């Protein structure tokens, strides 16, 4: 018998063994249709008197990525996953699962409800629900502890980390490891069960011992490390219910799951999940990427070294070119140290680390750029230096080679015009440290060819990065929004909030660091150089805060000089810098400004509203393709808290009418800075959301919409 009527599962028998194969590409996500098909197949095999054991396995790269995330927020329709898993658990015929690739979330919960689990090949399992603002809602929080013990389950569920097959076996989650095809591994295990050589057992019949020490330690750890997040703590509560009788535990788990499902944290994290994947939907996606094997990186500073590291980890051959010969060795040492770090963190195997090192050549001459398929310039931010370099590269590089600039502000059209091949010139704006940060702004100039854009996206994906398409303007998407966010923070400082209050409010909102702590980390001199560069073009009527300049005048450049807004000792922050407080107070006196007080809520509202207003202008001008691209930039390049979804997601929560009200209110202080973008007024009038705009442009991200 063989049946694939549903197009989602294949049901067949092999002697006494009934087989259910999940066959819903690309990841066998368990939505209503697939779970119904599994259930129907299971009932068919249950009824078949010739079948004595049932094996579940998956087709394709994975067993399954878990419940279908696109279904979140929709009404529950029978048969629900918990209902099906109860049927698997209660089955008189032994149910065996053979897992390969990944078994995450609801997929692992399916496995936990069976009577025997086989891990095939380099399987990874996990319950990553907390990363989506949820907890395992189909018995995972009750059944995992019954196999691994309470402490092991708390670790896996509250962190959402994935676990290797070997570790899962050691923890008692898997019963056996096997090599080869999952179908065969499942059949062999089923035969062993039927022959009495392997014991199959219902997970629900096992008991869980209390472990008060593990629970207390986990609670303290989660509160200290991730105080803003609700899901990990709620997940902990659900795991603790595993010490109750199974039905009570399952009921409690489900109630907590539904609570999280309805929450803002879940909506934001699911939005972030899809944002990460949505940005590759670009107008140039049909163009054929050029072949890139060998890449030259020009500039051996922090940025060039980070980019080279990232490319080597991605498997490319890299020529790192540093014009000052005395700095070549230092650049090489930088890459070596980054690669050693990646090896230590488990991001690279020993073999991949050695291969990456062998694929690195360092030189002080531009000649090496002649053999590159792609050149990435990462020298200092100076237009004349960049145009001179690109004119030279034009004569050195082979035809068809892509010439990329890593500029974070400058006009890529002007850089392209310095060559006779503007169609091959593009911006690849990496973020520091480039081997760790996931964002790349792909800046498309007027004449950049579609296949050049497609190549940049293909490269970024190979590096495991999140590429976002941007058009040319000063600061592109991210730095343009950052400038307005920083201005809002600077004005709050002049008007009476302290930098510690501002940082504290934004850190409570979820940023790892507030804007002033970030400035100290980045170096106050770096931001000053940018301000100086723009001074000539700054509108006369623009309000300008001199505070940062006055701090720089003291020789205080932040963390690297031991003082900035804060004082540092041995690299550790020791609190606000009394000298910086005094500079702010003196500047307020000089400007005759009253000291107003601001609540944390208003601090966050002003900074966030300034970001959103600029983001809307970025959209209006077509610099970003869609609202979701802006969220991806902020989430993956600027540390916007993931559980807040990004500024556009926040804008939808606040709503256009309320945003307009806020901007008009703040405009009483500074009408030049606070202006309502036209698009926002249109959206308020038409009752449209930013999620609607995503859908209108691509149709791609609507599946992640939670509206
Ligand atoms: C859960 O199970 C809750 C339960 O407790 C329920 C209780 C009732 N659903 O990442 P990729 C899509 S929560 C829907 O590019 P990779 C993805 O959007 C779930 N779609 O591939 C993309 O679509 P597109 C817990 C999903 O090879 C395509 O598949 N599970 C899902 O780099 C390819 O994905 C998780 O959190 C899904 N579950 O990585 C696992 N998963 O091409 C989340 C993926 O249109 N998923 N898609 O953009 C992952 O970690 C990775 O996708 C995975 C593959 C490692 C599986």
C-alpha cells in the first residue's frame, strides 16, 4: 500500500510496519493541513490489522522545523497538535520516530509523544519556542523533563538552544543513534522493538523529580540576563508543571502557551523571524549572480580585517591589501585572532579554520586586486581618497569584476563615476565587527547592473548575513535613522534629562546599551569627524548640541581613553563622568535653557518617534524597499531589541494617528526637527498599517503579519 493523496504525507507499509513520511517542502512545517494528513494516516495504520508498529519520518533536508509559524494568531482548528500527540501516546501499537536534519519545536514534541526516538546522522533537536516569544505548547514542557530530568529540560526550553544528537542521547531524549536513511533507520528500530530487542515506552508514564535548586537558579539567571523577556520565565513555569500528573501539567502548559501566543512579545519576535528572511525579495532577484571565488579587501583596519574574516569563514579566497607595508603583518594578525575566536566559539571546525587561514593572502600592493572577482574597499571615509582608489582599481581589475565600497555615508554614485564601469560599482556596507554583525546594506547606485545586485545578495546569503537593499542617500537606511535617534537623545539631554536617565530608559526598553554608552564605545572622536564633515551643509536653523564636541575638547573620546560620558577602569564602566555632567549643566546655563524633567516613557517615546519619522521619510523617498527592510536593518545592524520587532513594527503598534499627535506635540519645542512625514498623514487618512505596505510591495512578508 502507498498513499499520498494529501500531497503532504506518504503512507505505506513494509511487512508489519506502517510508515508515515512527512513530505511538505521546504521544511515540513506542521500546519493544519499537514497535521490533519498525519492524523488521518495514523488512524489508517492503526486500523490495519497487518500493521504491528508505526514509523514516522521526514522527507527532504529535515524531519521538520516544527509548527507552521505562519499560522500563529489564527484560531485553533481540530485536530490540534496536542490532540494528535495524545493519540500517538495512547497507541497500543508502538510508534517509532526517525529524526534527521532538524526536529525543532512542534516536531520534537511529536517525537516526545512517540514511544521510541532514533536520531539519524548529524541531527539537531531543540525547542526554540522562547525565541518566538512562546513556550512548547504541545506537551514539550511536560514530556522533555520526563526524559531528560527537570534541570536538562529547563536548560533546553528556557534558552531555546539546539542540541546535537549525541547530547540528546546522553540526556535520554533519544534512544538510539543511526546512520543512513531515516526510513531504513526507523524500520530497523521498529523490527528491534517487535523482536523485543529494544524497549519502547510511553513518555507520559514516567515521573519527574522536583529540583528546587535548578528552578531557583534558572529563575535568578533569567531575571538577571533577560529581565525584559516574558517567554523564558513563563516557559520555566510550564516546565515546573511537569512534576504534576501529566493531564494537569498539559492543561497548565497549554494555558500558559495561549497567554504568550496573544502577547506583543510573540508578535514582535515572529515579525523579526520573517523580517530576517524577507529582505532577499528584491527587484533584481531574477538576475543571474556573477561567479565569485576570489575577493580582494582593501584596507587592513578594523573594518577590512572583519570583512576579510567573514569572507574566509564563508569559504572565499581573500587577498587583504593594506597600502602601508608596516601594517600588513598587523592586519594578518587581526584576521588570525578573529579566526581563532571563531574556532573557540565553535563557529568553525578545526578543519574549516585551517582552510580559512590557508585561503588568506596579505599584500601591500593593489596588484592582487587584478585577479579578484570582487573587490571590497574598506579605507577611511574620505571621498577624494575613495574616488582616487576606484579610478586606480578600474585600470587594475579584470572585466566583470565587481567593485564595492564599504562606505557608511558617502555618495556611491560619485564613487562609481570615478570609474568607466559604473554598472559594476555597488555599496556593501558591513557593520563592525563585520565577522559577527549580520547586516549588510547593499547600496544600489544609479547605474549598478541588476546582476551586480543579485551577486551581492548571493554573497551575503553565503556569508549567513542579512542583506538589505538600499538606494543612495547620506547614511543610507541605518545611519540616517541613527542620526535622528541620536539628535532626539541629544535634545533630551540639553532640555533636562541626564545621559544616565536616557540610557537607562532605552536599556529598559530593551536596547543592550543606551545611545550615550554606545557613543563611548564607538569613540566620540569618530562621530565628531562625521559632524565636522557635515558642518558646512548643516542648515542654519537646525538645533545643534555642542555637548559631544565639548567632551571631545577634554580629550575624552569614550571607552578607549577611559573617559567619555562615563568613566572606565580596566575596560569596565564605573558610572557617569562627573566632568561630563558638568559640561552638560554649563551648556544649559550658557544657552539659558530651563532644566525640565522627563519620564522614562517620554524619553523612549521621543527617541522612538524620531526614528520612526525618519524611517517613514526613508520609505517615502524609496531609499528602502519596504517597512520590513527597515526593521531588518535596525534589528541586525543597530541592536534594536528583537522582542520589539523594529521601529516599523512599533509604529504599527502605536498607530499613525497617535504618531502624528506625538510629533505635533513635540514640535512645540522644535518645529524644525519634529515634522510629520506626508506618508504618515496619508496612512492615517487611509487607515493603512506598515504591515499593509509590506504586503502591497511584495506579498512576501504578509505571512508573518500578526495583524
Ligand atoms: C512551534 O513549533 C510551537 C509548538 O510548540 C506548537 C504547539 C502547538 N514555519 O530558515 P530558512 C520557512 S514554534 C513556517 O530560510 P534554513 C522560512 O520562512 C516553531 N515556515 O532555511 C523559509 O521560507 P521562505 C518552532 C518556516 O535551511 C523556509 O522555510 N520552530 C518554518 O536556513 C526556509 O527556511 C522553529 O522556530 C516554520 N516553523 O533553516 C524553527 N521554519 O523561503 C524555525 C522555516 O519563504 N526555523 N520556515 O523565506 C528554523 O530554525 C530554520 O528555518 C531551519 C531551516 C533551521 C528549520
